[in-house]
């Protein structure tokens, strides 16, 4: 069968290869409801007809604000098939960000998930200059809904016109526009093509098992990483189950028994911390066995031929006593975690792979649809700890000789930033090389390694450059640390603001007779501070003198998307944190 050239070609491919198996599923009224490819195609087509009847033009932007659910896909494909451009927006951003994006993209129609988002967008309706109407996926009395769009499409079917429009769309046309999360300033509209995203799908299609039939999806589909993975699942004829929420991922996994899911490093770190805390509550022989199994996992070699006979024997024992229980907590079939969005701690790659949840990693950016490099299974040694894998087929990569900045070129690279030719020219040079802002290198085996981001590096008053992300990732290896930000621009040394994992810390205080109960009491307690100093000392020992954290401050706030300290992909917003902790940072250097 011909390979898909446009993203909506995935529908006909699925219809031809697997017409009878469900393709999408979500939970309603406590039960999983499965949706067929025929329903998928019908709903997407009706939305195309409706949009054409509403006068939406080819190339026009249509906004969608929703969590992952089957309707997300219907809208995505319906918009694409009639030649418009979907602008998916995170459901968790601020009002000011919504206002900027909706006006900058000049959308006339917005589709939102339900009442909460409808109220939020309605509150700024008069300030959205081009807006004609808002539709909701979940019905609200007195508000236009997606069901009305289906009905409008049903009464104004134009199959010949739709077929004509679809045939005129090429792989180089813009399929979607995704606004960057704005961690360092104003969001930019990244224009991505059908070909660029499908190039990603083709580059990783051989990594999942050929007989895998189910995947779990919980991350926002407006993030190109999770969205591309959803296209991959559709390409591979897998059924996609949409989790009820991030808090229900483990429960939903037990219910549907998926083979794989994608996640960001922070989620995987939390998975490990939960496992670690469970072990901390054990006593006697059970605790000794548990701790031994955890330590053994950190020694795991990803490539089987490098594992010694003795290690394999120990691993078999650890699997029966500890690992099998951990793996089954995510269902009977779970085999693969795909990590993206930021670097994953190497020890977690080893540990989860030892457990039987092979952890695969990729590197990319929204502007690259998103992949530049990815680990795989079809190479002799497709995985190496600490590496993000091999450069994606069809992508060229080179490194700036001075800064080591990664540059890439290929069909995966965006067409540009919407209405921002100056910013596009800054990002993509005259020879077509996209400047990622990340630093790294390729080793002799062709594996890519990341070393940081050029824009986040700072120089101390002693003239030494510090890469804060490298230090932060090491500090976050401690189960006591949920988040950290290293500072020190223009100062004599590096320092850190640390957001503790208060669940872990409270358990620790209880076991060590520390009377502190509230967050404020815990971060000021001398015994607690001494324990965190041990954490800092441990990781300082692995750093150069100018990189070492000389002072730190524990803070009581949990950094989240809600308080605008984290991006929707759970990376820290340095600008916001610097502003909020301005006095704290100043005191660190007094």
C-alpha cells in the first residue's frame, strides 16, 4: 500500500489495513467506549463539510482547546481535509496567552472541550478581534456544540468538492500551527507540514513491536511530540486509549493493558519516586531485597550481549521478587516508555529497562515536527545510556565549531514562524540550517548526546561558563528534589533554588523524628537542611569547581503549570521563576 503523503491519508490506510478493529477509545460514565475507523472518517468528513459551509477558507486557522479524546482527532482531520490549519492550544495556559495566540492567529472559529474552558474564552470574547463563534465538545445548554457542526455537515454534504480539495493538498502544505509554550517570552506560531510530521512517523515506525495493539495517551495532543506519537499509533493500526487524567494513568493502564505510552521525563521521575517511597516503607528482609533490586537496575546494560551471565541470573531473581510487580502496576502488556520533551536521567533509562519497561528517548523541538534524533530497535545497538539515539533518517545535522550548537536541515524543519519573517530568518539560515539553541555532539558510533542549551548558559564573575540544566538534572536525581533552578549570572559562584518533593520529605521527617509538620517548618528545619546539604555535596563531587552549588534555598511552592512556573511540557519557566524569587536569589549571593 502507498505510504501516506498527507496526515489525513492515515484514515484511508487504517480503513484498508484494519477495518474492523477499534481505533480510538475514551471513558464515559465509568466505562471504556471504543470508536471505529468508520465513525472516525464519518465525523471528520462531517466537520469538513460544516467548516466549508461556514465559509472557512483554505489556509485559514481554526483553534482547538481540549485534552486528548476521540473528538480531538475528528476535529484535527476534519480541519486538515478541507485545507484549513488546526491551531491546537494548551488547556492550561494563562488568559493573556490565550488572548495573544487567538488574536495573532486570527481565528474566526474556536472549539473548546467543555464548560470550564468555554467560560475562560468567553470572558475575553470581545477582545478576540476576528472571532465569529465558539463551539464546545461537551454540550452546554444555550451554547453551540460540535453536534451542531455534525448536523450542519450532514445537511450540507459536498463529497465531490471535499475530494477535490483533498487532492489539491500536498505534503509540503502546512497541516498545523503550534504555538511554542513561551518559556522565554512571547509564543511563536510554528508552521508544520504534513511531510515533516509523517517523516517523523516513518523514522520510528519500526521501534514498537509488530503485534502491539494498544497504546495509552495522556499528554496534551497540542504538544507535537504526543500528537506525532498518536499519528504513529494510527499508522501502526494500534488502538489509542485516552487516559482520564494524569492522576488516573496507572489505573487506566491496568484497565486497558497498553503496550506502550509516551511521557515527559518529569512524569517518569515521579513514577520512580513513587516506587522508591514504597520501598522506603518496607522493613527487614523485604527492604533489603527491594533495595538490592533497585541498585541492580541501575547497573542494567541496554544491549543484552553486554550483560554477563552472573548479572542475568541476578536479574532473573530480581524480576520474580520485585520487577514483575512494578511492571504489572501498568498492566499485563506494558513494554515501552517513550521519553521526550527534555533529557531523561540515565539511571532511569537503566532502571525502567531492567524492570521490563524499555525506555526509549528522542530529541527534538516543535520546529522539527518534532524529532531530530531517536533511539531505535532496528540498529544492532539501538540504545546507549545517556544518548538520545541516532539522527532521524532524512535529517542532516552539523555542529557549530565554537559553541557546539546543534543545527539540522530536512523536511522535518518548520516552514517558519507565522507572521514573523525576522524571527524565521534568525532561526533558519540562508542555507536552510535550523539553529536549535541546544548543544551536543555525535560519538564515533553515531549516537547523539546533548550537553545543554546555549541560551540558558550563564557566566560567573570569574569568567567561567555554567550550564545550569546539567547541574539541575543531577540534583533532581535525588528523590528529595522535585525541581531545581541553578542561578549565578555575574556572581562569584553558582547557587540553587530547590523545590522539595514534600511527599518524600514528610515521610523522611516521620522516620527521623523531625517534628516539623508544615512546609514552612520543614524548609527551615536544621536537620532537613543538613539532609539537603548531603544531596548537594553528593552531586557537587561530580562537578567542576566553578559548577558546584555553593549555596541553596529550599522553597515551599510546588512548581506547576497552574502557577506559571512550568511550561505545559513541564519544563521550568526561568523568566517567571527569576521574577518570583528575585529577593531569594539576591539573598543567596549576599
